[in-house]
C-alpha cells in the first residue's frame, strides 16, 4: 500500500494523531476494569470467609444454649452480611429461637424478611415456616393469604408442602371438604409428610362423627 518506509511512518503518525486519545482511554479503562474485578472477587472471598466464621460462632453458641449470643451474632450477620446465604440461614435459626421463647412477632418479622430475599429456595423455606407459625398462633386467613401470593412456578418443588399447609389451615377453619382436596393434592404433587395420611384418615373420622350426630 505504501511505496516507501517514510510513507508508512507518516501513515502511522497520522493514525496515532487521530486515535491516540481513544487508544489510551481504552487501555486505561481495560486496566481499571481488570483491577476492579480482581478487587471485587477478593472482597467477596474475604466477606464469605468472615460470614462463615461468624456463622460457625453462632452454631457453637446455639449448641451451648447461649441464646443471647445467638441473637447478637444473628443480628450481626444481618447487618454485615445482608443478602448472603449465611445471613438467611442465621435468620432462620434466630426465628426458631424466637418462636421457642414465645416471641412470635419477632420470629414472623425475621421470616418475612427472609421470604423477600431473591434466593427462591430460602424464600420458600421461610414462607413455609411463617405459615406454620401463623397456623400455631391462629392466623389462619393470613396464612392462606401468604400461600396465595406464592409464585407457583418458583415454588414447584415445594408444592406438596404448601398443599398440606393449606389443608391444615382449612381444617383449622372447619372447611373440611377443601382440606381434603388440599391433602389429596399434596399426595399427588410430591413427597408427602409422614403424617399426611393420618391427617386424611382423621379428617374422614371427623366427618363420620358429624354424620352420626
């Protein structure tokens, strides 16, 4: 394309004059992105290690029945590692402890927070535990509302759990026909709990007694 080396040199000079700024900016941006990515990866690893260590402390405190320490460590997890699986698991343990202590309002609030997390598995676990707690505290309609708002597609692997819970809520509301339908759905839709067949049998027994009256 060029007749001499001088022409090649001149062409390179023109190109550099026209493109030097963009080239330098591109190189700097590339270096910044690489350094930023490496920093972010190192930060995530460090955060994960810290979260794991704190979670181990929480489990140890739980084994030793140091409830105050469990509560403080779980709270620290929510503050420092919010959005991580370690924080969610800590919240589930904290909610269980609150329930055992009779602080149902606090337990429900913790479970609602986890239920809103993007992790679908942990979200469904939290919702199921929340509804069970509502069942235990007599909030039957509220429990049905929580289940009605569940994304069926995202909760497909938990459908049997939800169906059985719906049945339990309907039994509590004395809506026995709907309870039976829900229990039967639970049998069809997944791995039933060991007590499910007993619940169905008990439901039949209740209906027989009602008929005899």
